[in-house]
C-alpha cells in the first residue's frame, strides 16, 4: 500500500473512532430508565381504583412515563386473594396497595416492601401491612353492624324481625354479627342468623320460615354471586335487603367511602416513591360511611321508602 493510501485509511479510521466516541453518550442516555413499580390488588376494577390512579396522575405520576402500574383482581372471590398477593410480592414492586387482604396465617413472603391496605390492616407473615386509615377490625365491625341495623329500621320503621346472612368462617363477620346482636337487643329487635354454608336452597327455606321484615347481608363473605342470588331470592319474597354492596341489589347500601380511601392511598404512595419511610406515614381516621338508596330496588318489592331516609342518603338512585 502506498503512503498516500495508507494515510487515507488512517484518516478514515480516525473519523469512525471519533464518531463512535461522540455517539456513545447519546446511546447510553437513550436507554430506558427503570420505572418505579406500584402493584395494586382489588376485587374489581371499579371507580375506587379510578380514583386512586387519577390522584397519582394529579401528583405527577404518569403510567409509562415515570411509574409502572401492575393491576390484579380477585373478582370478589376471597379464595383467590392469597395467590394474587403472593404473585404480587414475588414480582417485588416498590409498593403494594390492596383493598382485599389474605388471612394473617399465611407464611411470610421472601421479600417485604411497603404494603398499604385500603381496608383493615393485619400482619402478613413477616411483612407489616400498613392501613391507609386507622380502621381496627373490632371498630369496623361495630360501625358496619350499627349502621346497617339503623338503615334497616329507617327503611322499614315497623320492622321487629330482622335476619342477617353471614359466614362464621370469617373472623371479621363473627364480630360483625356479635355487634349486630347487641345493637338489635338494645333496640328490642329480634335478630336471627342465617349461615351461608347451609346452601342457597336451605337459605330460601329458612328465610320463608322466618319471614323477616328486613334482611341484612353481611359485608363480603367471599362469594359475590352467592350474595346476589340471596338478595334476588329475598326480592322475590318481597323482603327488603340492606347491605354494603349496592351491586348486590339491596334497597340500601352503606360502606366506607372507598374512593376517599383510595385517594389517600395514592398520596401515601407518592410519598413512599419519593423516599418516605412507610412506617412513619400519618394515617387519618376512616371516612364516614356513604349511604346509597336504590328506589328501583324498593319499587320492585312495593316498598315506599320514608322521606327521612331519602333526605339523609348521600345518593339516591331512581
């Protein structure tokens, strides 16, 4: 090779080398950043989780840009929750937010991270579950039972016989029924307890025999389809039902304002992702119950609802 040709080759190699050095930082900067991950676990993708995600956006967290959301749903079946929680924890997100919880007797997961509960918080093995609001199981059961009984009486002021359908396999519902029994006794109301475990056919026979003035459906006892069938059978018998889940077809529903709790959860997630110690976050008192009256369900059984109940409701569906 001539000296002139060799010089051209060297100059060409030099240009290539300079171009490689110049573009290397650009390629490095173009690599996608590892986004913080927030796992969510709920019963259904309802407006509660819409409120959670809207609040995250308001706080500057945009999915796909600076945060990654991993959503999981139990669809109302409590026996699915443990596996979903284990799956979520195995993926090792930066924080897990759950509105449904597994039994506290499950074994400890291999790794712990902040776990926020939009509900009653209980231990999960070695991992501590932090409540979004200060809701203890006993206080929550008492609040639910007293509210549901008051609404049953408000819907049917002449009521003297009330039945509650429940599942004693769930500790929360054992306390719920005990508190309901105390509240009914104090008001001179006769209360009978119907166990779901007896089966739907036995339930129908028993409710016909008891003929209560009002049926109270205990908060979620594990199978949403069973709850809806129970309320549907009560409706055919023209027995008004009160509970926590409006979608079950009850005349009056009362539950915590879960949208408010979800917004609080998003604010806590924001602080955790910015480096706050989850165990030191402040948790407020639970929000008030939201009371929703469904006049369509009342009309289906020929029940005229008192004006006082309608006036005191947070929402009335016509």
